[in-house]
C-alpha cells in the first residue's frame, strides 16, 4: 500500500509538472507568434520610413539644384544691375555735361 501511495504521489507530481510544462510551451508559442508579428510590423515600418527618406533625399537634391540655379541667376542679375548703374551714372554725367555746355553756349 505504501508503494501505491508513493506511486500516486509521484504520478500526481509528474502530472502537475507535465501540465506546467504544457502551459509554458503554450506561453512560449504565444510569445513567439507575438514576436513574429511585431518583427513583421517593424519591418514594414522600416520599409515605409526608408521610402520616405528616399523621397526626402530626392527633394533635397532637387532643392539644391534649384538653389544653385537661383544663385547663378542672382549673380547674373547683380552683374547686369552693376552694368546698368554704371551706364546710368555715365548718362547722368553726360546730361550734366550737356547742361553745363548749354549754359556756356547760352551765355
């Protein structure tokens, strides 16, 4: 009878251990699935972020090209303005000179 009691206890302990191991396995499987889903979500998020970064990089390259073009145009316009100011000053001197000549001519 003692042997039967000990076997029942051992059987109960093993059954309890087996049940606990089944629960741990189920929990590990659930965690694995959750981890896989999270990994997939992070992969998709990473891909979207990479695509956005590539689009922003293209916009930056275009903006830099535009900036270079505008700076070149600005330099050209500044040279033209300088030339026009110089011509205006020359014309102003000529007008003054002519006006001064007229005054002498009229006197």
